[in-house]
């Protein structure tokens, strides 16, 4: 009996301790299956009938993976109980991905440098020495603070600006606040937030919550601790990770806003009927939502092909590491950009902001980006084989699913069962793929004690 228990313990250790990324995958998979089972209960739907398996599985996966793609209207198909389940699922999904990404960073940092250093200490100096408890409390504190503040702001605006009852304003405000911070994109209106497109008191708080949730826990914690550290030590410097993430995020937000406004300025289906300041507001909101949030204030299906391509690019990049956003992450994008600049200049090493980037960081960034392109192209090809829709709409759907964005041109509900299953797999891979891939690459890193002979193939 003791021998069997020892074998079970060894198997458990080999599955989880030796390969901790498996814990993340299996944990999220278990929550998705549990959510599917609960959403199939008759009490979860508005009319009291049981949701079919694929619909429940699609909705549960979209919620846990904080994507926001839906095959049925959330506000009318699901009951209050069902909406509560969906809210709980994307809250768990958002909190879980921030926590697990941070804890995996802790394990990686402990393996590569000192044991029990917190996430990203080796590269970002953003968290310092600590323990798991600090990560959990930090993520929970940031989540609660932002969701309460944004939820209260939205509830007050809906109550006094739109005449909603106290209960409805509170429910709508906090549902959308939680959805926004977790970059889930689930809304209770069939047309998302288009009715509030010209109201900055609604769209700007949602955008702020999306940006804060998507920028990543290491950045948020460093921002909160910077004032105390500066007062105590007199140091003013920010970590490389902080500067890289914030500057790249700001640049992408600005570029996305400017290009969206330029491309849609005269489009009567989107921004054409707005005043110039309203166009800028709507353009900024779309740019922020393209960073994996999924809300929309204008009709995405009416956008030009150029804007859809721009949106695909923003969705593929995504947000910050160890945050609720998806995509390949802005740090990956910035590292690849630095490598290109160094190669064009003929420099032997890639550097950014006065720091030299380690070769393994470049390899990891390239691996994540190429793997993401491969997943998107494969899924697009599979969807084209089962869906009779234009190529640009199918590609947009695939990128939105991989980036866990939730924006859609309107074809999600028309997907056949095979198409929905493809999107389900893509959402799951897009949510957990970059995290587990980078973790696996970092944990497998080893020093080679010999060098192979060098030879250069012809490039280009």
C-alpha cells in the first residue's frame, strides 16, 4: 500500500512539479468543463431549456479564456443565474491567468537565478524578493480596486445619465467593469456598447479598466510601489520591463487611434456621421478594445478592409505579460523590433533603452511570434474549409479568437458545429499557449558545454 502511494506521489510530481505548465492547462480545462456543465442546467437559460453542449462549451471557454466571442446573445439567452456564472468564469479566468503567469515567472526566476524570487525579478526588477502570498494578494488587490472604482463610475453614470433603476445600474455597471478589467468583452447588450459610443463617461472608464487589466500585474505592482521606493531610497529608475511595456502600449494605442480615425473618417457605417471629437473618442475606444478587450462602440462589420487588417495586427500583438490580455504580448513585439533594428544597423547584439537583450530572450520572442502565426494560419485554413464566408471575415475571427479579443464581424453565431469547435480550440490555445510555451522554454534552458562549427546559410 505504501509502495502504491509512493508511485502515485511520483506520478503527481512528474505531472505537475516537473512540468508546472501542465497545472495551468489542466486547471483551466477543468474550470471550462465545470462551467460547461453548469451552463447546461435549465436554470441557466432564460426560457428554462437546457443549452446544447457546443453552445455551453463555447460560452464557457470564451468566458474562462476571457475572449468574449459568443454564439448566442448573453443578455437575452442566459438567465440571471447564467449571466452570474459567466461573470464568475471570466473573473476566475482573468484572476487565474494573472496569478498563474506570475507564479510561473516565480518558478522560472527561481530556477534560473535565486530560488524563491518573484516573477520577472531576473529581468524586470519589478517585484523583488517575496513569496507566493504576495503575488496572490497583489493580484487580488489590483483586481478588486480597479473593478470597484470603474463599476461605481459606470453605475452612477447609468443611474443619473440614462435613468436606469438603482439595481439595473449597479448590475450593468459592475458586470461591464469586471468584464473590462479582465479583458473579457462580454456585454449584456446585443450591440455591445454602441449605444454609448459618444458618451466618454462610459467609454473612457471601460477603456481605462481594459488598459490596466491588460498591461500586466508586474507593471501595476511596480507603479504602485514606485512612490514608496523613491521616498525610501531616493531611486527614480523604472525597470526595463516597465518602460518597454508602457512605451510600446502607448505607441500602439496612439497609432491604432490615428489610423482608425484616418481609415474610417468618412465611412458612414462607422465614424462618418460623428463630429471630429466624437470620431477621436470612438477611434481611441476601438484601438483600446483591439488590445484584446472585445467591446465595440461602432459596427465592426461595417469597417473597411484596411481597418479590419489594422485591427488584426493590434489583436495579434495584444497586451502586457502576466495580465488579462492575450496575443503574443507587447514585450515580444518590442523585442523583435529591437532585433530588427540591431540587424539593420549591423550591430552584433540587440539592445533597447540602454540594456543588452540576452540571446535566449530573442529566441523565445521569435518562437512565440512564429507559433502564433502558425496557429492563426492553420485555424483560418480549417475555418475556410467549413465556413462559406469571405476570407477577411474568417481571418478576423481567427485572430480575434487567438488573441482572446472577442471582436467579430458578425459571423460567430453563423458558424457550424465544426467551426465552433475550431474556434474553441483556438481560444484555449491563444489564452494559454504563449504562457505555457515561454514557461516550458525557460524551464528547459541549459548551458551547452561545447560549440558546434559555425556556418552561414544564404538568407533572403
